[in-house]
């Protein structure tokens, strides 16, 4: 799984990009979509398609300006636990 963050800008307000979520969710390789203002986080199966393929297939560029901010391997649950433990250790030292 990969996690891509893209910036989507519409002609109107920042919250007007929320409907673009539906455009991504209809693509089989997309597992989840989260919208944070003008930034959209897409978790997808890289074995089925790339983020470029997903953007093209969604046709989101017909309605919005799109910029890929990042596209990286999604961290596992174990990685999140390790980061959390490391943070708590750092906080306890202070």
C-alpha cells in the first residue's frame, strides 16, 4: 500500500474540493480517501495503479488544479506503535 497526498484547488473556496473524494473512491485500487481542507490523502494499492493513473482515471483534473505533494510507502501499524513508544520515552525524559 502507498499513501499519496495531493493538493486540490478549485475555482471557489477550499472546502469546495470535498466532492472530489467521490471521484477517487470509485477507482478499485483506492482503499481510502481523507480530505483535509485542500489536501487529499489517498491510500492505494500500487500493484493495481500509480497515483498518476488514479488522478487520470478519476478525471479530477477536469474540475480542479491538482499537485502531488507526496507519494510514499504507507507505514505499518507496527511503525506507528514504535513511533508512539519513542515519543512517550522522549516526553518522560523531560
